[in-house]
C-alpha cells in the first residue's frame, strides 16, 4: 500500500476538513505555507482540482498528473535549473518506467472512508509562457470522502462550489456514466452563477473556468468513442432538457453553460483487472490495459500541456497567487459553519475582495503620480497637484472593469477617495515636517557659515 510520505518532493496537505459534527475546519497555517513563497506570489495561478466519489480513482489519476508535472515542469522543490528559465519540452517518457510504484496523494486507502476534505499538493510547479513571458504557478488539489452514501447532497454541493471557487480546472470524476442525481451537485454552482449574473452591471464573463465530466470504466464504447471527442457527443445527449426530468435538474441543464467558460467530457475505458482489483498492485502502468494507458496519457496531457493550462480568473481578470490566497482564506472562513452559506454572501465576499484589490491598485497609482511630481511640489501648489493626481486616479477607476452592481461601484469609489485623502494627509504632514527640518538644517548651516 502506498503512503503519502514517500514522494521525494512533496506531500498532500489537508487544508480543510469536515469535523465529525459536520463543521468545516480550516488549517490556515498550512494554507499560508503552501501559498506564501516569494518565488510564486506574483505568478498567475492554475489550480487543477478533482472531485467525486470515494474509490473512484481520483488520487490515482492525480498521481499520474504529478508524474507529468515533475517530468515536464520545474517546481519549487525540484528546480530544473538554478538560474534563468526552464523551457518546456515534452518528455515523451513522462509516464516513467513500467513497474514504477505510484507515489503522491494517498490512494487505494482500503475500505475505510477517508477524512472528508480538500487536500493540496505541497509543491508548486512553475512555468513561463513562451510568447508572453508570463509566469505561472500550477497547483494540484484533491478532495476526498464526498459523493458517497455517507455524505449529504448539501455537503457535496458546498464542497463542490467551494472547490470551484478555488480551482481553475474542475474535474468531476464519475463511475460508468452521468447519473441524473449527480447533476444536483451542480445546482448550488448554477444558483451562484445566476446570482452573480443578475447582480452585475458590466458584462464580465462567466464566474468559473473549466469543468470536465470524467467518466471512468466507460463500457458504451460502441456508441461513443473514448476520450474527449466521444465525451462531447455523450455530454450533449445528457444535457438535453426533457420534460420527464426534475425541474431543478432541468434548470441546471439550462443554466450550466452560463457558469463555466468551457465544459468538456472525457470517457475512459476500464483500466483492466490488475488496476481495478489487483491485490498488491503498486500503481504502475505495466498492469494497465493498453487502451486505458493511452487514454490516460492523452487525458493528462489535455489537462496539463502548457497550451492547455487554464488560469484562474475572477471577473475576467487573471489572479496572482497572493490574491488567490486571500480569496481562499476568506472563502474557507465563510464555509466554516455546518450550514450552506448563502449564494449572496459568497458573491458579496468575492465582490468585496475584488474591489478592495482594485482600489488598492488605484491608490498605488495615485502615490506614483505624486512621486513623479515630488520635485516640483511646494507649499503653494501641493493641493492643486494632489487634486490633479486624484482626478486622474478616479478616472482610471471609472474606466476599470468593476465587479458588482451600481451600489458597489459607488461605495468603492467613495472608499477610494477616502483612502487617497488619508494618504495625502500623511504625505503632506511628512512633507511639512521635512520642509521644517530642511529649514532648520539650512538655518543651522547658515549660522555656521556666518561664524566661519
Ligand atoms: P479515490 O478515493 O477516488 O481517490 O480513489 P483512489 O485513487 O484511491 O483509487 C481507488 C482504486 O481504484 C485503486 O485501487 C485504483 O487502482 C483503482 N482505479 C484507478 N483508476 C481506476 C479506473 O479508472 N477504474 C477502476 N475501476 N478502478 C480504478
Ligand atoms: Mg483519494
């Protein structure tokens, strides 16, 4: 049996779990450890998440994702080169040697149910986009203990939406087919998206990025081929609205497209007896049926090749790691109850974080324009220059793609003005003090000159 601890470069970290009484327990220290790293804080962020029922092969698949990532990307704990940039070139043999034991997230953990929670791989992968030079950090996230007979639909829905909020690629791992009741996990997500769309004044794109339905042990290969092409046709069929479906699931079907930038589906064949039932199976690919191995390989590449990486966005803006950490901590806090938070509270929190970040950037812009005028600022023109810089920054704010409704736009504009005025008072006091000191120093200097 594999253990978590034998991977040379990383380990699974539980950042959030459900207590026995159903409360969400968050490990903020661990969140800090994973996201606070000078190497990554300004990088744009990609988070791959897998979610689905216990013993569905999620951690197994994620460990092959880790193999791909370690073979092809540099990481904090396994830097490919010390200085400069590591250029991506696909290692054709990224699957490793045929009987190599599978390490990483703990998998095949037996009949005992895992702790329910969200687990993030402690190491972070680094990539620089060739054409733009943009730097990216890639995170891998596992979930466990959900979507089985022990977990309630509300638990499932809230973890589903929480992991959507945190991830940029969400893979929903399902056995054999998409079952009608599994679509209800998506209901909360669609409600959140509908609320966001209704409450926003600007057209800012969809709240979430990518959703993939991943169907394991697909045994309908005569109708739909394996992989994402067959998956697309299958998904189209499942997503058709029919009158005999429950109203809430009809509504999920109608609105799901407005929640995600892209929805895909991938059909995987059965991996073969050695993988699904092998007693002492170590996770190596030597035991996989050939068609499974090929499809697994293309799936991992379709998720993680540089051109396929999906960045995390809020309000159509790419987030960096530092900002993402703040969102994650706020979201986790909001979910720290044994009830489902209201969609309106999640949305409000998102708007607040987004707009606070925006006005922080605006204040930085104001400071910069003041510094540019530093040499010509004196007692007579200081207020005039301040007003000019403030106007410029407020115009910049008015032109920005804001999040939320008109009320938010107005409230945060006033907050921006307040922040600017507060900074200006500090600046002027400092300046006056400096001028005073300068005067004193000059007087002293003149006295000395006189004496001499
Ligand atoms: P998790 O609970 O969803 O994380 O499942 P694990 O990754 O721990 O895997 C549970 C078991 O499923 C392991 O014994 C794997 O060998 C096996 N497994 C992995 N992929 C597949 C698959 O596609 N189909 C089947 N039937 N079993 C799989
Ligand atoms: Mg697992």
